[in-house]
């Protein structure tokens, strides 16, 4: 990987991967994401491949692994698909912490009605973040929903404020519809191992009472 090479990366992520590609002398090329996993969409990646494509970096997002097999099939065997976590131990994560996060996520899956969890059924998610979509008019309703949750004592955050391809240092004139939609709708809720059952109950009650749409708060 070096000068003249292109490396396909997600824009719905931190800038770290694109920065690493650029530091190596290559050009980061941004592809769209899958609406269920929020990881790279194989069809979008296939459309981004050129004769200069040297690799695809399949960044796992929020603990959800990218579909390496589908990405490899999309680009063919001549282009390596790199998993940046390959050979790592997820920063020393303890299995009991992962199990607790999964249990907390399952609790929310079964009870939330005001928002839509982002998930791919059957995938071994580690839940570094529990990401949901807030229904409504994109960013205004999502941000109003987040303010209302915080006012009720519920921790939450916007997982990706600005897609990388719209940052000043990486600005590209391209349209990635699922990336833009996720940036405007997604919110991360707490499911870390230290989250108490009382916090989960408060979170569910607040989300379900708000119902996802808050035009009065947004105003």
C-alpha cells in the first residue's frame, strides 16, 4: 500500500482508518454502509473498486463485525479485505463483560418500542455501543430525542457526528445515502457492563414514553 494506491474504507466511522491509509501514502476511497450492520456494504464496495484498488479495510463498528466473506466476494480474490482487529483480543475484553453487554442489549431488544435497534440477526455482536435509529425527520428529531433522554437522566450519545468524507481534511463530493441517514438518525444507548438494571428500566421507560418523535422539543 503506497503512492497511487486506493484503499476502500467506511465513511461512517472515526477518521482513524482513513488517516492511516493517507499516512501510508495511499488514497482513502469511501464506500457506503449496510443499513442493518452499519459496516461496509459489499455492493457499494464493489462499485468503488478501480484498477488502483489495493485493499478494503473492513472496520467492525460498535462491536458488530463486518461481513468479510461478502466483501471478499464483492471485490474478488485479487483485492485483500483487511480486518483491523485480526489477531487482537479486543483490547483485553473479558468474556464476562461481553456477556453482560449482550444480556443488557437483549433486555433492550425485548422492551424498546420508541426507537429501532440496529442489528443483523445471528451476528455475534460485542456491543461496544448499543445503537438505535430514532424515527422522524432525521437529525433534528434525533437530537431533540437525545436532549429529552438526558433531561430524564439517561446517558446517550451520537455515535458518528460527521461522516469522514464530509470532514474538511477528507472532503469528497459524493453521496452515500445510508451513511448520511445513519449520521442523522442514530443514537448510542448505554449497555456497558456497569449499567445497572435500574438504569435499563429508566432507559426503556423514557424511550417508550417519548415514542421517538419530539417536534415540540425540537422547536
